[in-house]
């Protein structure tokens, strides 16, 4: 079976539920940007210097897959929704890392190669957040997804600063 079906040639795609929508609709833009973010995380995972970060990124990638699924599902419950435990895990990690990082004023992104990659991923996370909030203006989106993506960019920011201050491996 080929992955090329030709069903998208006319500018439409199928949601998880089978509904056909334009490829330019806000929902497709939102979950497509989540996919882009997930791919960037897949790359940065190979560059971070700390095992905790590698493990966290893998968990985030799994969460983002669930978020994509939720965003691509209309009219029924998604089987593995993002929950408060996902948001709590990200928030606790931000707090844990922030305890160790000294923040002083404005930061110029990319002080090291690893922090530069994390800063790029952070900006993609912010764009993802904007796309999801744009969708939420006209369609129902789980509040937990909105909170999660906001916390995620905070986490990526603090991870970049940690990588700058503590570049050696654990």
C-alpha cells in the first residue's frame, strides 16, 4: 500500500474522525505546527547534554502526539487526551531546573550550539501556541492543551539557559 493516496491533491485532508477539511483551515494549521514542533524536538534531543533533558523531550514528544490527535479529532472524545498530570509534569520540571539557573536580565538567544537549538525549538513552540489559540477563538480546544503549550515554551527557555550555564554531561 502506498502512502500517496492522491486524496489531498485538491487541497483537502482528512481529520482523525474522517471529516474532510481544507488543508488551510485553522485546525490543520494547528496540528501541523504541533508536528513541526515535535520534529524539531526530535532533533534537539540528540544534542542536549543532560539525560534528564533527553528523557523529558521524549515524554514531550509523546504528549505532542496526543495533542495532535486531540486537535485532529472533532465530534468525539480522543482516546488519550492531555491531562492535568501532563501539565503538572512540565510545570514541575520548569520549577526544578529554574532552581539551578541564574537568570539575569535580557538573554540573547543562542549562546551555545545546544542552547541555540533549544531557542529555535522554543520559538516554534510559541508559534504552535499562537496557532492553537487562533483555533480556540472559533472552535473548542481543551484548556489543558492551551496551558500545556504555554508551559512548554517556558520549559524550553529554561532548558536553554541551563545548557548555557551547565554544558557538561550529567
